[in-house]
C-alpha cells in the first residue's frame, strides 16, 4: 500500500503556506460564500485602517489594523487547511505519476504472437493497436490481453508486491499501463488513446483540485449561506439603532464599523466554512490511503449514506478456494473406490478444488498420483457448457461434476441417477458445502463434498454493519440450499442465489425504489450493468475494463472486502462535517458574551452585565474574539484531515455523542480561549 504523507510534513506545509497567499483572490474566495464575506470584511477594515492613518479614523489606527490583520489571518488559515488537504492528495498521487513514464512499444503487424513487429514510443500508441509485451517489458498502455498468459507485477499501481496472472479471455484480461511483465508474453490490444489511460484518469482524480461538491455538501453550503445572510442583516441593522439611541439619549457613542465587521465575522459559521473544502478533499485522501480511487467526491459521500451492501460470496465472504472435505459413497460402493475414481478424474484439474481432491484421496487412502502420461489415459477438461470434467481410460469413462450435469450425462446413455445420491447431494448443500458427483461408466459412485471456508471475523464485521443500520446481501451463483447455509454461517441479512447479471440489476433497482442507497463490488463484464446502477460501485483493478468504467471507485488492491472499509470512510467524512458544523455553530455563544457587551456598552450601558468573562477592555474583548475565531481553524485542521473517530453505533447514540463532545465543547472552549487571549492582550498593555 502506498505511503500516506505525514499530517504536517515539512514540504507539504511550505507548499500549503505559499498556496494560501495565492488563493487570496476574489475568484478563489467567491467559491466559498462564508469566507467571501470574511474576505470583504478584511478589505473593508484594511481601507478603514488606511483612512485612520490620516488621523480621522473611527477608532485608533492600531486597533483597526489588529482587527484587519486577524481577519486576513482567518482567510489564510482557511486557505492553508484546503491547500494542505490538496497537497496531501497530490503527494499521494506522486507514486502514480512516477509509474507514468515513456516506454517503447512493440507494434505487431498482425494481431498474433509470432508476427513481425516494430518499435515506437508508447506516447504514440492509439486505441485498437496490437502490441507484444515479453518478460521484463513494461506494459506501455492500457489494454486487453487477446493472446497469451503471463505473470504481471502491478506494484507500481497497487503498491502490492505479489504478482498477478493476466490471460486472454475471462475476467482477468485487463492490463494497466505502467505495470511490468515478469514471465512469458502477452499480446495486448490497446484500449485507450494518449491521455485517456487509466493511470492518467487516476492522477487527475487524486489531484482533487476540481472536485465537485456533493449533494449533502451543497445542502450544508446553503445552510451556511442562510446563516451568514441572517447575521449580515442582523448586524447591518445594529448601526442605525446604535446611532439613534445615542442621539436620543444625548450621551454615549455609537458602535464603529470596525467592531460591527468583527462581530459579523465572529458570528457567521467561519469555522466550518473555512474547513469544509478541506474535509471533502481529506475524505478522498483517506480513501486513496486505503488504495481506492474515487471518481468524485460524490462517490465518497454516497458511501457514507449506504444502507444496503451487496457482496459477492466467493472471495468476499468466503476464502474463495473450496476444499474437498469428505467422500460420501453411494450404497454398495466402498469409500476408497470413490476416492480412487475422484482422484483419477482430478489429475489434470489444476484448480484449487481439483488439487484438494487429489490431496484428500492421498491423505485418506494413501492413493498416490498417477503419471499423466499413463497409457490410454485421455483427460476431459471442464467446460462451462458441460460443467464436468474427467478422464477416459480405454473404454472406461470417469466423470466428476455438478449433480445436474452428471444426471444429464447418465440420462443420455439411458442410465438412472440414484435417489440415495440425490439425498447426499441435498445434505451437502444444506450444510453449506458444494457437492460434486462422481460416475464410473454408468455407475454413480458417490459425492465429493467441497467446503467453502467463511473468512474469520466476517460475522462480527457484518454485526457492526447491522448496528450502523446497513443491511448486507450476499450474492452467489450457488444453489439456494448452499447459499442459505453460507449466509447463516456468515451472518448476512439476506442472500440472492443462482444470481445472473439480470438478477443483480433487478435487486439493486428494487432496493433503490424503496429509497435505499446501495453499494456493491464486482470485477467482471457481467457485473458492469449492476455496477453502473449502484450508488457506490467498487470495481476491482484486476477486473475487466467494462467493470472499471461502470464503477465510480476502483480498488487497486482488488480486495472485495474493501467495500466495508469504504463505507466506514464515507460515514467518517459525513460525521466529521457534522461534528465540526455543530462545533462552529455552538461556539458563537461565547462570542456573544465577548463582543456584544464590548461593542454596545457605550450605547446601552446595561449590556455591561453580559460581560461574564470580565474581559480587560472593550477593544481587548473584540480583538480576543477575532483572534480566537482565526486560531480555532488552525487547531481543528488535524481533526478535519484525519477525520472524527467513527464508531459503529446506532444513529441516536452517535447524535448524542456528537452533541455532547462538539456541542458542549463548542460552548465551553471559546470561553476559555477568549479569556486566555484577553489576558495575553492585557499583559501587553496595548488594549
């Protein structure tokens, strides 16, 4: 997995500081309405300071300058938070960019191995061209393998050192530019033009600079803008009231524009306004640290709202490789005879299941493997059409396969499938195993039980998801009996057995029609329709190009269980935003007690009783509130980037904790902070 940059890495901080000043332009600030109000206030107080230098200011030039400086710092701190989040994402993208290098490509004159080829730079490759890549060569561009099989090192993309197998046909034919062939050779058809490759898209996604706002983020922005407008109107009406009261009483002095601007900036939700963008960028960054590329911020946020999770059984819930666990002979057949025939039928079977049958027969009955060149031995490979394999030894035909396939094979030859074996098949399926039937000519010898191993700890993880209000649905091509047993052992809420691409798509649409947010994972072309329909669609990097294009996330590790972690990260981002919004709104209370008595004591002396913090002076009180308003953004940057710790608790419990920690904390912390800053200002004797 790629290294995540340190939170305040020296080079990142330097770059973020420089970019903080570069973002001080109207075009940049306008993107955030809350901070744009602060921007206008900074410009206006700066103008008031320049006017005060002539000796005609509404307050002392030193006081106005102090307010203006700290308003500019408020903007710089908000810019720094955003720049630091973007810088972390860009640093994480550096390893991806390093993989994008100029290589030479062998262009084949004909789309086959053995044809003549010519060399040209990879930057000149175009979609549809066919290339040859041999052991030791870098794959120059994205493509599909049309001939050959080879071991490929994808560590430059995924960060994982273990090589993977890529071969023509099936769901593992897609290759990515920047990876390297370790053995054998591949004939590849290029699937992307220059600048359109998967690596180019990943780098652009990771940069995060053009990240669009998500619906929830837009809703929060509307709320913040509404609060800003309310406070803007309220503060704007205070000046005429203050002037009228002073004129009517014939005593006192009206509030100054500088103080009103300070009051406005402190009351509007500047804390969350300054950190909002950083929270979103950091959410995508945390996802990238988990080796998952999101195509947009919308996908990350949608993950936080997911309440239905569709997971494939094999490789996600189970370990993926079924193992032979028992031989169940038919009546009148000795178990060793069944084991002998099963081993013969599996000698040429290179699948993990086939090898496990050979090993079990050897372990149970000391049956040694026969030489594959044994006389008169012709192996029958497994095909998707027959769903069985076996061996012919002279006129003897031994077959091993699904019960329905063996039944049909025997029926074609006029033989009967025993009811006792059918009962054994059903018993194995009810236990969650996969039954394979073995026949020798027209005799059914019995059943091999293959056992799916449920991953350790997966049941507890599903229990956590259930506590979060997320329903889990297992999808499998197994028969309903097998699916039910595995579902019960794994602890999923529902399952879909004998699933086809159409069934998956239908299931997702049914849940969405009921208002649910659905997430799923997939790697094959047959998963593409369902991935395109799901709200959060995680495609495996090892999968087909169709799957990756249909999804809105790509898991570089090709680990289907990553979907659970993605949901966790999405919920953490939503919780971080909600927690800091709660804190931002709550900390306004302390600012009321700091600024209002200081600002209007000259107009309304009775307001002096609100000075419960007993601040040094009106000028010190206003400046202390403004300084705290700026510094709190800096102190919350680590929390915004790391995210609020998330727990798999019910929504009501999370809300109560959020209100207790960030609501009460937002009330208490500003009182302490403003008082300490006021004491520091009092020591200087300037205010």
